């Protein structure tokens, strides 16, 4: 964030051109939304690779690594910029990596075959996969399609912390880790450069000694870095800002939608609106893989679906509440209040307006066989596709509409007062149009209003590694 803000203050044309020349951009291969937008929520995929290129990095074991997705964070910034969630994805999580169309150096495209039941970190580097493949894997996993990606290597940690003259972290005990080369005493410590890299790589000397413990350490480090970047000591120091501009543009690889200082500046200004107390760090809920005797990988907990849904629906993980948000929720709830007809009295024609093929018939069978909505029928395809599912009803059908909304989990915004239509028996019926948001019969379309209860911390709090 700090290095992109510099772009607006750089002033001289030649310096801006110099920073533009520093930027390394690679194709998103159509895996993104096409780039962030100022009037929408923002989802940025941050990827830290274990590639050992760069001065001094060859001694960190596995010197031949192709650069896997060793540390991955999906950063979601709310539409109103009042809060953000940084969701860490464990590198050893078992996922399905999809087929990945990938642009080659000569401009041609090659589809890199996917794999099922493999570690998440193989979504990058393995079989020549690029960051766009990690992006597709995240979309497959979470249902959230990232707008952009940024990739950082070991040098990024060293150069960015050096540019801000180090960050302050807390240790709950002495640490002497031969693998990461970290040797620090208990208490508050000021780290930068090699020590900062060793800190984020440490896992054997903290927590349970695994990657999940290292994730907690990395979240602590990033919180400290955010506090330093947002401090007056950094933002009012031209020398530090120029160092950050140089370090950031050299150390990070971005997608083709962020290939200029101008675009990075615009993103930085959006991120700069965020208060660190409303930036939540959390991790995808996982458990040890029950299929393994020797625990080496993890799989999703059932609660992971609720975490993904909260992010997808722009729900804050911090206590950020605004009056207009509550008023909107109250108006939505009011539409669903009142008497409701019996399911057997609900008459509805079902149209497919953008959902997957067969959704109308699937919904019809579910409503009739499982929910007792016998006066329902499949009316085929809608004249036009809709982004969201709607239920249109006449004034005298409000009781029926509320009952069907209750059965299907429709939000108040899906109910559209209008006119009834005639069903195949010539009787008045409502019209249910399944939009692109429809995920299947029985799957509620009501967005969550509260984030699930998960382990989390906010960037304004100083946590101590134990």
C-alpha cells in the first residue's frame, strides 16, 4: 500500500517512468474478474513463493524449488472500505487444481492439466503453472474470484522491511531455529532484512511446529508491517517512501491488470481508506487429513463453507456496523414478515434465467417431493438471464410469496411485487426465475449477516509468538 501511494507523490515524469520499468507483470490468463473496481468490493490474491532466487537466498534449503505457492492470502476489502479480511490458505491443504489455460512466452496458449486431491501449493510452479492457476484454484476452493494477484519472493520481505527501517514483533519465548536461521530473545524485537525473512519462515520453534503455526507468525508479522506502513513515521518520510517505491516495484510480480504505477496508485488509494483495527487475519478452517497415518496434509472443516460465504457476501469479521446497513437489513426483513400460506397452496411457475442447465427441473422435483409445493411447474427458460434469482407475485399472493421465500431461503430483495401469470391449469401463479446466483435446490440464497466464529486477530493488536 505504501509503495503505491508514493507514485502519486513522485512528481517527476522520469521517476514515474523508472518505477514503471521496475514492474514485472504476467498474464492473468482470464482467471481474474478483469481487475478491481472502485465501486465494488476488492479481492486481491497475495502469493508468497519459496523460490530461492536472489542474493543470499540460496542457503535456505531446497535451493532448486520452482517457486510454489508457499504462503497465500486472499485479501477481501469491503465495498464501503470500512473493513477487510485477510484469509490465509494453508499450503498443505488438499484441493483440486483445475485445468489452467496459460499464456506462453511466444504468445500462444497452453492448457496445463489439473490434478485432484493435491497440495494447494502445487497450484504454482509445479508443471510450469503460473499465478493465474493459483487464482483459478482459489476460485474453485472458495467461490470467490480474485480481481488481481501480487506475488512476492524472499527478497520482497527483506527489502520492504529494510525500506521502512524494520518492524516491531513480539516473542513469547526465546527462539533459536536452525532451519529458518532465526535467533531472537523473548519480548519485543525490532527486525528487518534477513531477520524478517527468518521470522516469517519459522515454524519448528513456534506453536505445534507445523505450517499452521507458521501462518499465525506470518499474520503477526503482516499486522506489524501494516501498522508501520500506516504510521506517520513512514507516510511523512519522503526517503522511506521512495525506498518503498523502489523496493515494491522491484520485488513484486503483479498481474497484467496492475502493470503500471497509475493502476497501482489507484489500488493503493482504495486500500489506504482502511483502518487497521478493522483488518482481520484468519485462516481457512482445517483439520489433519484423516486418510494419513503420518499427518502431513490438511482438509477443510465443515465451517470453511461459512467463512467462504461470509467473504463472498462482503460480511465483516470485525464489529463494523453502519446505520444505513442496519436500515437495509430491516427493510429486507420487513418484506418477509406477515402471514404465510401452507406449502400446498403455493402456485409457482419456475423459469431458468441464468442458472445451470437443469436447475428448473431440479428445483421443481425438490419442491414437490421434499417441500410439499405440489402446485409448481417447470416453465422452461426465461426470456433473459438475471444475475439474481427473483420471485414475482401479485398483491393477493404475498402470503404465498413469503412461504416460498421461507422454503427456498430467498432474501427480501428477491421478492418483486408485480403481476401473476397463468399456469398450465389456467390458474394464477407466481413466477420464480432462477438467476446466475442460484447454486442448487435447497441451497439458501439469503446472504449471511454475521461472520462465523473462527480464530482471528486484527492488525491493530500486538500478538506474541509462543
